[in-house]
C-alpha cells in the first residue's frame, strides 16, 4: 500500500481502532521474535487443550488431569460417542435413516459422492472453474495449484497474500486449505461404510498439521481461512464418529488443533480489517467450536464471543429488507449460510437466538427468493467468487434453492418451499431424517403458484424487481438502485443503475461476474467496472475510483427516488452522484417502466455541462446472437427474440464480444472462468445534459417504432411506441404538450395511454397526479391527487381501478358502462366526457 494511502487510512481511524491495531502489532511482533529465536517453542501435548473439569466421565477426566495421554486416548473415543454435552445437526442413530433416504430421494448422488471422494483420495482438486488439478502424492498446502506459485514459511503476518508474484492467487491457495472436500469424504464413509474414506480424511488433517505449524505460512495469514478449517474439521469429526480411523488419539489431536485455531481467530478478529463476512465467519467458527466442543479449554469464551458477533452482525451486515450490505448476491447467500447454520445449531442445543435474529434471517430468505431469476437461480451482482460454507451437495454457485429448501422445512414457509421446488440434500444433513416430511408439510401449508410471481422493491438495498407473473417463462427485470456496498465496498462493483433482464425462458441481460482477484489487477478492475455492466459510463470513468483489489474511493450516493406499482404498470426511478466528481459531470438518473407484459422503457438522463463522451452498455448472456438494427439490436437465443431499440441522438452502435483491448464483452460464470459474451455499446460525444430512451421488448410485436416528443429543455419525457396493432403514449413528469398536439401531457409522475390501430382507446394509467391532457384536450381531471388510476376498455365498458377513490372526470369515446374498484357505478356523461362520483 502506498504511503499516501496509509496516511489516508490512518486519518480515517478513531481512537479505539488505533488502540486495537497498536496492541495487535505489539503482539504479532512478539510472536515473530519468538519464531526467529526459538522456532516458536515446542508444541504442547494434545491433552493440555482439554479441560478435565468439563469432562463428565471420571476416568477420562483423571487421565487428562494427570497427563496420562495414552489412557486419555483410549477413553476419549468412547466418551465422545455417548457424551450428552452437545448435539450436531444429526444424531449418530439417525444415520441409517439418512442413508435410506439418500437411496430413495437422491439415488444417483451416492455414486457421484463416491467418485468425488475417490478424487479427494487421489489428491485431485477441482478449484472453482479451473480444470481439475492433481496435487501429487504429497499435497503442497502452501502452493497456488493453478499457477504453481508458493509462499514462504515466515510468520503468517509477513505473508504478502495480495501479491500474486510472491504468493500466487491466495484465494486459490486457500480453497483446498478450507478442507471442504472433507464433507465429501465424510459423506462417502457414512453412505458406503468404506474405511478408506475416513482414513484419508484424517490422514490429510495430520499432514496439514505437520506442514503448517503455527504460525508459519500463508495458511496462518487469515483468521477467516482458519474459521473455514474449524468448520470443516467439526463436520469431519461428526461424520466420521464411529469409524475405526477416528481413534481417541486422533480425536484428541484434532481437538487440540481446533483449540489452537479458535485462539488464533479470537486474537485476530477482523473487527477493523474486514468487518464484513470475514468477521461473521470468524464469529461463527468461535460459536460452533465453543458449542460443539465444550470440553476444550477456552470454549465458554469462544462460545460467548461468537454468539455476540453473530447477533450484532446480523444487524450490522444485513439491511432491514433482508439484503446483505456487500451488495453481492454471492455474499448474500454465503452470509445466509453462516446465520442459518448458527441458528440451527443453537436451537438444537437449547440456546436459540432471539426472535429479532430469526426475523432478519427470514428477511434474507425472502430477499433471495423474491430477487431470483424466473429459473430460480440468483442473478450475479457484485463479486461472485464461488465462496460457500456448505459443501454437502453439487450445486451451481448462483443457485440458492438448496438452502431455501432448508429454510422452508425449518421455518414451515410454504412460499419459500415453492421457490425451492424440492427438498435438498442440504436439508437432509442439516435437519435430519424429518426434513422431507417437514418440507412437504411446508409446501401444503400455503398452496400457491410455483415461485414468486409479483413485482417487489427492497428500499433499503435499492433492489427493484419487476415481473409479469410466475413461472420459468415469465418476464423479469432487476434494477440495481442501491449503494455500491458496505464500508470500502470490498466486494461491490461500480454498477449503479444497472439492469438485468430475462423473458420467455431466456436470461438476456446479465451481470458479467468476477473472474479473478489478485492474479490480474487489470482484469479485476474491468469486471467490477461501470463499463462491464448495463448502465451508463461518462468519459470512460467508473462511478467510483478503485484504490486496490478490495477498496474504492469516491463512492457515489445512490438513491431509489420513486417507485410506482399499478396492476398493469411497474415503474422505478433512481439516481447516483458518481459523476459529480468529474469536471462538468452531474447526476445520472434512470427511470425503468414496465408496460406489462409487453415491454420495458428505459429513460436515462445525464446532468452536467460541457462536452463529454457518453457510453450506454447492454451486456447480453453468452450464446446470444446479436444483430445490429438501425436503432439498436435484435437478440436471438433458443428460438426466442429480444428487441433493444434506442433513441440516443448521434450515438454510434457497436457489438463487442471477447475484446482484449479495450476489454469488453466478457462473462464469468464462476471464479476462474472467463468467456466471451456480446455487448451492445452506444457511444456519443455530446454536450450535457443529455437524455436517451431505450425500448426492451421480448418477442417483439411487428413494426415496432420508438419516438420521442421531447423538446429541447422540456421538463419530463414523452414517448410514443408504435406497433402494427396499437400505439402507446407514455409521459414521465411531462407537463408541456408538443406543438403537433400528439403528446400526453400531465402533472402526474407517470401517464400512459394505449390506442388500437382502429383508433379505439384501450388502456389508460395515471400515477401520482390528478390531471392529463391528450391531443391538446383534457383527458383526466380528478378533484385531488391520485396515487393510481387505471382504466381498461372492453367494448363499451370501462373497468376502472382507483386509489384513493375520488371524483374524476374522464374523456373516453364510446364508453357506456363503468365499473370502479369492482363495483358498477352510475355516472354523468356529456358526450365523450364522463363524470365519476367519488366516495359517498
């Protein structure tokens, strides 16, 4: 880190942080001195980590007290099998039922688990999206297995783990060291009874301990990585309990190693370094090891500290609407795993978390469910690096449904069960043999459509979801109108106001993902850049300034200004200040209107002054064929089409795919994967302020044309969308009528009128206003402000929905019968003018 950045960071610290960091530096200096003078000292015998006073078996307690390691080892296995002090997710006597349910519900998975366990026995590792790697007969635990770079054996605090040239990609180094393949080896032993799987798992732990003595090397450089190992080892002990390989001596040694890890984590909490999911994971590990191994010295302190961290962080890191503050869907799911597993263990052991914790966790489930693509998978926003807490089943990194199945069965949530679709392997291991029945009961408790089918907004996180209905072919748009992330936005991208879109079974506009972290600063910066997202770039600059791999400066204020929700129209308007820091730059405002179920209209406005380069980017999914048209592009995939048509005066249109210089047109489905994907880029050198309109139309109607009626300097936006069957007039805060009299002028935030090709009027909508004119004649006059007015014509009948109910005058040629809010009403008519009574 440059000296200027260090001084800047120092200026941001308060006194408690300075004290914490100073104390930590002194302690680490002492550790390094001890390491340099005597190698860190001799390791203590394993039995000294176990507290005799917390062991209920008298003979074992005596052996531990007197330091008779051999006797203690002989007794520890038997004690561990029957001890009453802690309960894991499933009991030993439930294993046979779990094996039986696997054969019935997940029959193909047994062979898959066996094959994955065989790969682990052969030291073959599949690390994220990279090809499988053979690590050799002796696993090189400190080596980046993909790039072949290994760090040294100095004190962990001296390892430059962000320096690729000296340590490799630390994320790749750490992934096998999280030991999440131990889940698979343990499952294989439970499901097959073959001791070789248990023996391999425990032998790898012993090998790791030998190759990574505390506190040497990169595997002692991160408290979070130690926390992951704690979790994997706890699962190994529980899954392998009863195996011949798990001897008392091994159990005692692993328990001592867990104690060492817990002490390391407690002394190096990421309270100030990474007070995000790092701190959450560390607190979770302390809670889990303190709860499940209360016989270890220090366990009560770990348990209390971990529980306090979990309770505080579910409020500190999760917004009231349920979204994780990193603004990353990957990290949202990842945090949800921590909070869920902690809650399940606490409940099973009689120390349940408070209702406020569970309610916030319920909101996290709802956020995952409500923001999912129609396919049920999660859109990737922010960093998507493949991190996960649970490795119990094969699942895509962007698929929250296995975890939602756990939530549904545990919390008896029918809506969540429908979103999950079916019970998962995760539910079986975390909830035990009752999981399938609990899930089925949840499904039946609240019958309804499969998956979310309504539009929604999450105001705290700025997430807006617009849907046409339920089902995999429904039409969907995600509008990111929230902050860039939490604190320095380590895992957030400069993607404010981006849109993601799916329709007719195809995901069209997507987020590009992440690809890599420290192995390439250039590509790290591209994948998190503004140009890599479906939003607007000014002068080639990002909405914020990247400082290093995990830090931003000049972070914009993003504001969800307004939303509208009518039966047939959804709308949202948001803005960000990211370009106000640039000379002549100003606020970018984007409005997204969904005319259900047909199309979306996007209105972009860039404030400011002077001449600037503006780029509008639309990132399509891999496999989409993109053909330029006169005003946009026609996309095709899997027999479906998607029209993107624009009005951006003077803009030059280009399709970019797989471009290295400049970088553009790429997609990453998982960490380590990069592939080409088409991008529609519209660039223009213009004078600010500037406005552009974009029409997004899945399975487009024939003869679509988009017109703007905006006059220079006019307030608001007026647009006309023509098809062969009808013409739509749309007005956004537009109070002036164009000189040609074709406009829809209004005092409302939003007004809409559809006319058939025959000239008949079909639909009218008004949101946030009381008056509208069309063709220079009055169209709507309400006695006072209306939140919403919707009119649909069927022959000579009008169906009107209005809130609140007001006296309204309406011009509608040919109307004879009127229903208001599902009730037929008597009206006064004077030609085409209809006077509708308000509340009596």
